[in-house]
């Protein structure tokens, strides 16, 4: 393998391909010096979830990440592809991205004063097929909030509350919601970098 001109760290024959249009995930990889290309997987997440009825939230995250990686790898079999997904698990119940402010307020009312899990899964595809899938979990404890506190947060956060599960982004004003966070920052953002980089190194895809 040779070093990609887009990144002196990457030893793939072509730039790393991220099966996602998430600016956050792309930003994490770019900040790590990997300069990924991105491609939308075009996966119907709710259909995958319906077909995976009975799976644990952790396994659901893995199934979704694998579906995204496989969809893109099937169209680009000569590329190294990463698919990722994150599932919010509140005592076994999965919460999705809220559709609007009212749904965001409802989610926060359920999460306040409790601990929930974020299961961040990554699938690595090589030669057109998924070769490996793993999941890393972070746990977040939201401080107690009354209706006025939730409304104040929603006012401060604005439309961004519909862009992520749980109606918060810890890299923004969402950090005010929490008493305690257990887990790696990149895991909470939806792409656990340390275990991902270790796996890429193990396959000879990184310079060091």
C-alpha cells in the first residue's frame, strides 16, 4: 500500500471512505489527519430497525453501522469504508432524533434526572464486504430539569436540537444538561476514534 496524497498518515490506495454525511464524524476523522471522503449510504434506518426487532440497543447500533458500510462498500468494492451509527438507550428503550421542538421537550422530560447510554457502533468494510463491527458505550447522567429549565435550554440550543438523538449536543450548549459523563468524547459524538484507529493500524492502514 502507498501513502494517500490527501493524508500522509493513510496508507490505503485511495482515501478512506466514510459511509455518512455527518459533518461531526467527518470532522473527527479529518482532525485525526485521515481526510476522508464521504458518501451517503442511502439506508432506511427505521426499516433496518423494524427488521431487527428483538435486538438489544447495542446490537441494533451494530446492525445499522454494518448496513451503512455494506451499502457503500457494495458500490465501491475497492475502497476501505467506515459505517457508523449511534443508538440512545434509556433503560432498554431506544430514542430517535426528535422531529420538532415539542418532541425534543418530550425526550428531555424523559431523560432528565436519569442515566442513559449512547451505543456508538462502527463497521469496517474491505473488498466490498463488512470485515469487522464493534460498539463502544458511553453513559450520561442528565441533571434534574423542570419544564422551565427544558424550555430555557431549547431556546438557547435552537433548531440544532432536532439534529441529534436525545435533543442535545455536548459540544455545544447541551453540556449544561449533565451532571456526569462517563465515556470518551469521540464515542459520545458518534465515532469512537481510539478503537477505530487501533483496528486501522492493525490492518496496516496507518503510517504509525
